[in-house]
């Protein structure tokens, strides 16, 4: 169980790293992307088929270690838990079959509690739950990979110039017929704000 919690924390850290790195795209990257048309549909389908393929399509190679790290760690935990589940299940079967000749088949880890199979059964159920959680994490990170590729392809041509955003501006309001401070959101092809 502690192994699962440690890998869960590592997976969460990788997820946070993925989210924080999404904001590091520069204006130069957006200008390069403006020349090429990126298809969100193609990126989505490719990421669904093979994790990371959509990120390669979007030319976001730095995301590949994050994608494969998250899915790889979850997959490693899944197979570790499957192996442990089979061992515990066999130990439980051998402890409850009533045949003392099978007691030597119980691994040394469970041998001290062979006379109380409920302890082994409880641990078996806990390991089975960890198998389920690991499978859910694999699906979650695979889906997150698809969503990331889709959103990134949609935002490739998005204007990320420094002139976007709300700005305070002194001036006259024709609508209110007064002078004052206005909160301005520049829209359209403006090269700079006043």
C-alpha cells in the first residue's frame, strides 16, 4: 500500500508539471504555428491511438516524457499489484483449503497468519482495490493526454501577443458623457493599446 501512495504522489506531481508547463509557450511558437494549420481532430485521434502521438503532431516534444512517465508509472503499479494479487489469492486458497500439506505453498510473508485466513483475505481485497485504482489512473492519464493534444491543437493559432488583457485607460466616455478611468479590452487587429 505505501508503494501505491508514493507512486500516486509522483503521478500527481507529473500532472501538476504538465499543467504548469502548458503556460510556457512563447509568442514565437504561436507565430510559427500561424503558418501551419493544426487539426484538433487529427491530434485527438492520434493521441487516442498512441499516447504522445498527438503531442508530436502539435510539435510539443517536451510533453512526451510527462505523458509516458504518467502512463508508465501507472502501468508499472498496475502490473506490480496484479502480481501481488495473484500471490495473495493463492495464499488465501491454500490457507482455507483445510489441507495442511498445502501450507508449505504459502509464501513466507503470509505464513505467520496462515491460521487466520481472514487477515489474508482482507489484504487480498485491499490489493484488488489497488489494482482497480491503478487501472483507473492509466485511463485517466491516457484521457488527459488526449485532452491535452486536442486543446493544444485548438490553441495553436490563438493570439498570445502581449497586448491581450484588460487595461486601465484614462479618457472620455461618449456613452456616459464623462471623463474618467475605463477598463479596456482590446479586440481585433490592434498593434498596441492606448
